[in-house]
C-alpha cells in the first residue's frame, strides 16, 4: 500500500514539473534609450564678422624709398565686415573631437594714408581661405570648445610711394605688389548645437602672411608685413551622428 502511494505521489510531482517547464518564459522588454549627442560627420555652413588688418610698410637700406634717407615705417589698420563659408568633418572619441575644416570668403579690407612730406602707403585684402585642423572638447553634451591651426592664403595688395610737390604719384617712385600670399593661422572658438543637425559657432582667428618686399623704378626697396585678425559668427548644418541605442530590460 505504501509503495503504491509513493508511486502515485512521484507521478504527480513529475507531471507538475513537466507542466511548469512547458509554460512560456517572460521575455525581456526592449527599452529605447535616447543617444548621447555626437559631433561625428560632415558639416557645411556660412559665417560673417569683423576683420581688422595690420599692415606695416617700411623703406629698406639705403632708405631712399620715401626719399627720406632714414628708416621710416607706416602702419595701416583697415577694418571691415567680411563673410564666407566653411566645410569640414569631425571625428568624436569620447569627449574629444578631432576635425578638419576649410574656410573661404572675402575680407574686403582697404586703407591708405598720406604723411608729410609726401609719403604714401596703402593696403588691400581681397579673398581669403584657410585649411585647418581642429581639436575640441565636448562639454555638457552639445557645447564644443576648440582650438584650430593650419595654413592661410589671401589676395593682398601693398603700395608705397613718395608724392610730388603737387601731391601726384611719381611713376619712378611708385611701388605696388599684388599677389596671392600664403601664411599660417591659429584660432579658438566654441560651437553650440541647438538642434540635432544645426549648430551656432563663434570664433576668433589670427592670420599671419609674413613679410615680402617690392621695388620701384628707382631701385628703392619697400618691406611689407601683413596680418589679419577676425572674429566671426556662423551657422553649420551637419550630417551624421549616432543611431538610437536599444537596451534589453529584464
């Protein structure tokens, strides 16, 4: 009797275990987690701002360029509104953002001065471009602060002369050089993403085009130094970013 009862209990227990094994398991519910903002990808945009040129023109030995016989130097600081566009690409690794950027635009700076006794200098800055690398840190997710540096190029015209007593240019004393000048540039700025693909930027950039010389028909030598400071604001549209991250919740 006892053996029969034990056998019946065992059969019931096994049947219950098998039934429990056949019950469907609770599957994890996928949860969509909003991705962190990413600066990865190509971008294109435009900018405008204020440019300040700094041009120094001096006569070289034997110092006859201004008919002075002594070293003389004149400085010009043309100021104007400029604008252009930019194109670049960013790679983000954690909080660090590396990028390449190219700018192109028009400076439109122009200034001249006449100083007694009859000296004249002028400078003009036309189109410009830069090719730079950027290194930034993403702060508060959508705020990028960065530094940049690289090559700069611009169309620059420098003129110098001694004027006649009537205030006219003497062709033998007049010197002008108009060339595409290469130099270097450094700058810093920040970029704020206010939408998934749109960002606002503010940037300071310094460009140095070195020194070069020009001659007049009398054989006098002038030396010109050209620099430009710019501050600009801009708007960028970016392609790229991260796809949503799916995490299984149990």
